C-alpha cells in the first residue's frame, strides 16, 4: 500500500518543486490538505468525493482516513469513477463526509450552482474543502472563467448554501503572487534554455520570505494580490 501511494500520480502537485512557477499555489494547497486529512483522523473512516478530480493527486493524503474515495470529472478521465459537472453531481444527497473541490471553481460555468451542489452532496457534520484562484494567468481546463477576492468567494458560499461554519483563507500573500506571475513569464521566456529554473526558484524563495516578514503582505488588505484561496465550509 505504501509503495502504491508513493507512486500515485500527481507527485508534482503533492510535493511541487520550488522551480515551478505555480509552486506557491500547489505547495500551500498540499500543506493545507495534509493538515485537513490529519484533522479527520479522529473521525475516520470518512467518505470522500473529489470533484474535478483530475489525476486524484491528493488521494494519498486521505487514503488512511477514507472508507471510500470517489472521483468525478466533467471530462473523460480514467482516474474518475463518475462523470459529470460540479453543477449537477451524479451522486445522492448527503452521501459524502468530505467533498474536495480543488482548483475547479474557476473552470466551471456556474459557481453559484456549483456551491449548491457541493452542499447538497455533503452529509450532516461533513465539510467541503475547496480552493481556487485569487490571481492567476489564463489556464483553460477545459475553460477558465473566474477569479475571486476573499470577499467574493465567501459571498458565493454564503449566498448559495447554509453552513454551520465557513472560513475563507488566503493561501499565500502578495509577494508570493508577484513572484508567481513574474516566474510564469520568466519560465516562458527562458523555456528553451537551461536557465529558467534558477530564477523561478529565487523568485519563489524571495516571495515566501517577504510574505513571512510582513502581515500586510500576507493578509488580504487593500492593494493585496492573493494567489489562491482555501475554503472550509462545514455543514
Ligand atoms: C486544474 S484541474 C484540478 C485537478 C485537481 N482537482 C487538482 O487540484 O489537481 C481542473 C479539473 O477540473 C475539471 N473540471 C473543469 N470544469 C469542471 C466542471 N464544470 N465540473 C467538474 N469538473 C470540472 C477538469 O476536467 C480538471 O480535471
């Protein structure tokens, strides 16, 4: 089992190299999901639905706490057990304790309906764990429609479902967002050379170091740029 989990697809998302322009998004997301899975240990076993699952990169984090881990995707996806959009999930009401929806909401047609569906399929006492972009370059999968502020994302969750608690947190701060955006274009410019990785590594290191030094850079305040947002919505 341990070998199978070590070889599970998506290692570059669970443990992204700092030489990747999207390091800050994937690194923070992996740390957050690891912590969420650890919190579930006292409530195990739980039923997990991974919406917009892609290669199910985070299954290894939840393997030890889940009795069932089902993937659903809108496109033909050999890793997914079910096919359908987040706006019309092909599962029963209240049938999962944990509903993951990572880096999907920016790609869906109707985020309000998506939130209603995420809520519908979550069991009493269960939780939705969602993440999506504050700022990011255009990246269709298969389309790319939306970006959020922390306030806008909270509003979509609050206005479309009842939650017993709801938190929307910045995954990283302004310096990291600027490093990510600059790193994206450095990587594009230097892609055909052996020189793209060191500058992206330096940018990511610098962004993280600057954010760590300043609450004003870390928090969503007027003037901030937040690369990604993490939502915990408890039913
Ligand atoms: C950026 S990938 C994220 C994959 C995975 N959740 C992760 O965090 O690595 C976006 C995924 O969402 C799926 N997707 C896009 N629009 C969707 C929709 N309306 N409903 C369900 N899945 C969707 C895509 O097919 C793709 O697998």
